[in-house]
């Protein structure tokens, strides 16, 4: 399998920071960069289906505004002219926000998410909204009401999910960077399966204002990018306190690019041995090779066993559906999108929800409602909260002996379309190694590192304690430099030449 991606020059095939530098210097116009990206999308998206909507008109206006700033000698921002794609659960005034659900089809939010406002202020140009599992519930993008996205490395395979459209768009070189959301792994797992970098920041580092809520105590917005540096640049732009989100931390965005060259000399790294046991041979081998690369770079690497982390999955599948059942109560046929009429309000509500939600979303609502119902609350929700605390304590112990932890991002490489759709538990297990960080509110990132089974990319996951983004990115940069260049999309395709 060879890395997907364009043949150079076009918007998505160059790192975002190179594009921004060229636009800022007036060497290329934001408008030209945009037209190249739109051309790439027009050429490839018919088969890949990364996009629910392409917002060409608004994008042209945004690109021209950037060019105007350059022409007037004003600062056009650190991401000047960089085409970006947004997961379709981020609110945008310029395009519908559907969460890949029939129930929100055609709904245009009256405001932009804070991350969207910040990207625009930094000169980035939003080109469209990307496909996802409905309401971000899934690990393959097959639960989209609009059909699945395909993995650019192999069109018969899934891109992962739920931010599969964003991951595939970056992997195919349609855009250099995209935003996703990660509740249990939805940025990192598709990044791993598509050979791109994906970052879930510390809970509260990025504003959730304008992110359609799935499980509010777990959701976090973050970047997908072809390079670690681009991911850092985007996180620096979208991160930092936002008074519109009460869970936003009262801190500025982490400074990340300045630490990327610091290396890992003397850093203590723990390899999560329990997560190597069940991973595919290719995924486990990639983590071992990554550990060796960090040792060679001067880190002190040790295997650590933290078996409690693997209980995170069961707790997550109580907590996340419970929160989802509450968050999704607002789709009632009155306030948003779809309405199916009925003789009274209750019938209208029921018919709208029956027609508007797909089977996985209905399953989660029922699981969550059951877990929260009188008489079962302590047995399920209360118990899950205790397991969540156990996971956080286990992490705290592990971080007494290590600055960062290493694990596979996903137990396997990209799987064939249809392989797991009939078995929800199999699908849920795709996030076994990513979920613990969400439960604890910690940051974690996936860095493409090696080729595994079938010549498909394998991501190595770097986990850090709350606000450990700087250490995490230092490790990410070293891993990127040591990685098999064939495992990265799309730059390894010779696009730089
Ligand atoms: N796959 C997990 C789920 O279905 C995680 C999804 C996510 O992170 N949004 O809930």
C-alpha cells in the first residue's frame, strides 16, 4: 500500500505552515491556494466522500479578505490562506451543521463555534464540513446518515471515526489541516488509521462553545494534520480560555511550536504493556519500535503495567450514553431541522426522533436513559463514575514515574468497510486504548509511525497528564522524525518534491 495524496503544489499537499508562510510573503495568493484545494476536492471527493458540504462561496470571500490584508501590509494571521476542513458537528453560520444526522439535515446554526471564529481570525479558510459517525457515535464513519467515508489508503477500508471525514481529507491531501472532536478516541483513532497526526487536548484547553454536544464531560475539539508542527500551530490558534464555555480553563493556549526541537533527553517514558498484549502484531511492533527510537534519543523508557485503564471502556459506555441521552433530548422536531407531523406534540416528537436518528444513536439513547433511570442509577451510572475515578488514580500513579506514556492508538490497522457494523461491541473495542485519556481529561496524540498489516499505517499514541501538552508534543516531534516516512500521508507520496 502506498501513501495517498496529491502530487505537490496544491493546497493540501503542502504543510499548513509552508502555505501560510508563502501567503504571508505574497508569493502565492490565498485565493489560488483555495482554488487548488477546491480542485483537489472536486477531483477526489466523489469516491472518498470526506465532505458533507463544500463552502466554496464563503471560502472565496475569506481567501480574498486574507489577500486584501496581505496587499495592505496588515498581518493576515499565522494560518493565512490555509484551507481547513471542519467536522460537521462544529457550528458554522456559512453552512449547515448536520452531525451526519437526518434530524439536523439543513439546519444552519445562527452562530460560529469559538474554534471557527479563532481559525478565521488567524487567516485560515474554511473549505467545508466533514463526514462523521452520526453525532460522533462510532469508530468507522459508517454510522453517517449520508454514507461512509472511504480510507484514501485503501478504498475498501474505513477511515476510522468518528472524525473519519476530517482524517481522510488530510490523508488524501485535500486540506493540510482539519478539526475533529474526540469523546473516546474520535480524533486519534481515525488519525492512526489514515496515517496523519491527531491530537486530543486536555479537557478545557479548547472551547466547546459551538461544538454539538455528545458527552459533555468527555468531548474535546482538536486538530488533525499531516505534521506534528501543523497540529501544534492549529492548537495554538484554537486553544485558550473562552468565556462562552464554562468548562474552559482560565489559561492561554499552550505554546507548542517553541518546544518541538527540545528533544526527549532525560525524559521518563512508560510503555503501557497491557495495551500491547491485545494489539495486532503490527500495532504492538510499532510501539516497541517507537520506544526504541525514544531510548535512542535519550529518554529513559520502561514498560509499566496499568491494567485498570482497560476498565475504562465499560465505564465509558455507561457515562457517554448517559450524557448523550440527556444532550440529545433537545432534538424534538420543534427547535432544529427535521419535523415529522403527528396529531399531537408527543406523537410529533416520537415520529421525528424515530425518523431522524439512526440505529446507533437510538441504541445509545436507550442505554443512557436506562442507566440513569430510577433504581438503576447507582448500579450503573454511580458505578461507572467510580471506575472513572479508578482510571484517573491509576494514571496518577503511572505519572509518578513517567512524564508521558506510550501505547498503540488503535488495536488494529484500518478494517474493511462492513466488518464491524453488525457487532456494536467489536466497534466499541476500537477505542479501548484511547478512552482512558478522555475519562481522565488528559491530552493524548496519535503520530503515524510505521506500516503494519497490509501495508497500512499504524499510529503510536503519546499520553500525558493534564496540561502535559508540551512534553507530549516534544515526544511527538521525535517520533515523527524517527517514523517510517512511508507511513505518513500525504507528504510521503513525494508531494514535497
Ligand atoms: N467510538 C467512540 C464512541 O462511539 C468514541 C467516539 C468519539 O470519540 N466521539 O463513542
